[in-house]
């Protein structure tokens, strides 16, 4: 989205900086500034980070300054140590400012993760993009503003898409909506709903409805998450439509916990594995699981094609589950079948 030149100037706020001494938009006058609002647990943010890092490396010497504004969605993401861990994991080297009180978020009147704003050499807002995609368009906007500083600049070819599903013509289906587990925003399908801010025994119904999650066993319900407590089996089940599933989880008390992952009643097979999936042989057969410890986004399942499935997580005591997000795009060579598809251009 282009913004008319000379209408809106960026605010001057931000206290705690990582990868950089404190910066201000005023001191950056004369440079193009890319402001990226993100959260280290947000799957859509995570998917854009390789492009943001690449633009920092490509254009930093030509007059671009990238600033990542980390505005947390969950309480644990307010802590600098968790953000620093995420920065290391994703290999980010550009300046990042901590926005735990949402001061910068509010000053920009921002509403989405991720959002990218481009400021010109005079500090005026000239371009904005919400969500994933439009990587070529954003890079072209960066170049246009850099040429306003130095018309003689020479640029390399525009970046090629970093993933097959980012290419023109890639098929993006309409997946299940993000599903929160805490009672403040969550949608639980168990009879009687949440037992808010208390420990309770939950039982599964006979039928499952898409767009809800269901708990079994003893869980402590909080505003942001549900935590498996006391003895016995603890299960979360949900039906969804997507190509893959991710979950924000943590095991904050006594080290890593192994969460068993089942799809449609069976352990995952190797074609459905993710970077977090692990396998082992047991007396009753193969088992798929993820080792949960640090509070972050865990990739649970990647089916590579769009479909309706039932996900089951069997959690030991101490595991906290915050939210589920769903993948929706497939390789351009995959043939679309549902009517609810969108092609990237």
C-alpha cells in the first residue's frame, strides 16, 4: 500500500534495543527505514523474517536501515531473554526494539502481525504491507526510496522467492482460523466450556466440531493458556482444515516434556514430519512427538496438501498450550481442488 508523500511522519519512541544501540527516526533522517512489526511466536511473522534479513544485508550499505519492532502477543514474549533466544534462532542481525508495552504499536496505529512500513529519507511514511507476501513489491518500494537519496545507485536483480509456495501462481487455501486455548480468547468445545482460572477434569464428547478445541483430563485454565496438571493422561484434540499445524507451547517448570502427536488417530509418518518432529520405536509401534521446553512456536504437522484432519496432542504434566495456527499454501505444481483458494500474484 503506497502512502502519499509528506503526509505522515513516524513517532519517536523505543527504549530497549537488541543488536544495536538505541536509535531514533530523527537520527535516521537521510536513510530509508523499514519498520517490521513482529512477534517471535507468530508463524506469519516467522515466514517473512528471511526476506527482512536479506533486505538488511542487500541494502544496508545503500542507505536502508531495518528496524524490527517486537510487540508480544503473549505475556512470556515480553521478556527480553525470550526475544533474544528467538533472534538467535532466526539469525537476525538488524536492530530490534522491544515494544512490550505496545507504545510503538499504538503510535503507528498498527493492528496486525506482521506489518511492514517504509519511511523515506525525511521520515515520512511512504509504504505499508500487512501480512505475508508481496515480497517483490516491498523490495521494489525499498529501491524507489533509495533512488530518491542517490539516483545513481545500482541494484542486483530482485530476490527470487525463498520458498516454492511464495512463487507467483502458488495456491493458498483458506485454512481454519487461528485457535487460542486460554479462556480470554479461546474457543473450547467441551460441555460446560472453560472452568476459568481453576483446575478441572475435562471429558471429550462423541463428536468434534471444526473451529473448536477439546480437552481431556485435568487442566488448569488461565486467560492465556491451559496447562496439564496432576496425574493421568492429558489430551487436546481438534479438527482443522489446512496443510499443516503449529502450536505455541511451553514447559516452564522442570525441563523438556515430550508431547505425543497423532493425526487422524495415528502417529505421523515421515512425510508429515516437521523441523520439530521426532520419532521413536516402542513396544506398541512407532511414536511421533515434539520435545517442548522453551516458550515458542512448535511445528507439529506438515501434510503438504490441503485437507481436513483431526489432531491429537497427548501432553504430560507441566505442558502449557497457548494457541494453534495453520498453514495454507502449497507448491505451485499442486493442483487446486477446493473452491476456497487464492492464488498469489
